């Protein structure tokens, strides 16, 4: 979506556009990724990761590699992006990431504790300063979890903290996945800026 206006008074136009943007936040605030700039959010993140000497690793489940794909489309990503694991199946989370089966049994594969364990594992296994993970139930069936369709957990692990977020992103599979990717970009933006 793009809001623009024409007229002789630029200050008045900016005020009116800002007022319309404020009206949109209650309706679509959860999917607003930012405002038009010269650089995409991936490019902005890349520049900031490099500037701050941070590196990134990803453990993706419900997003199926889409986050890693978005980052690696930008030339020069290897300067900060260490890599990622698509841990789609539960046994991959256990066997490759080292997520405890008892943690999964206690909380479910779609949970904050599992997302946090995945983010920590990604950070540690790739030697990155920041690890991010996604686990969720995009549908159409519930898979290995009883979590409501559209439930997604995203976790970020840094050297000093691990934090997770729970989102309910609807029931349309493709939109759930795409919204989860956007949420990761938004959370990383907040983390490194």
C-alpha cells in the first residue's frame, strides 16, 4: 500500500498523510513493515549487522527457509549471514539442533520454550552473535502440535538474552508464513537498530 498526495503545501500534505497512517495502525498495524525508503528492510538489516559487527544464524520451521532466502538474495550477505537450518520435522529439531525431546513433550513443538531453544542452538552452532527461530502451525492440519492454526512463535537469542514472541496470524497458510517472515524482519530491525 502506498499513500501519497499532491498539492502546493508540502507540510499540509505530510500532516494529512501522517493522519491517514495513524488510522491504519489499528487495522493493519501487525503487518506494517516500515515506510518507503531507498533500501529494502533486508538491505537495511545487512548494513546494520555489518556496521555493528553482528552476525546472524537462523533455525526455521514453519517458514521453511524463506527467511534465509530473503537475506541471501542481497549481494554481500555472507559478510554477516552465517547460515540456517530448516528444521521442519520434529526429529530434525531434536537431532540437528539438539532441542530436548522432553522440552517438546512438555510444551509442544509449537511453543515459546522450543522456539527459544532453536534460536540458541542456531546462534551457537553457527557461531553467530544473534540467532533467530520460527516454529508454528501454518496449517491446514495441526501436525505434531495442538496449537491453534496460525500460531507462530519467533525467538531471538543474543549473547545476553533470549526472548520469544507469540503471534496469531490467521488461518490461510501462505499468509501465515509470509506474515511470520515479515515479523522476523521487524523483530530483527528492533534488535539491531
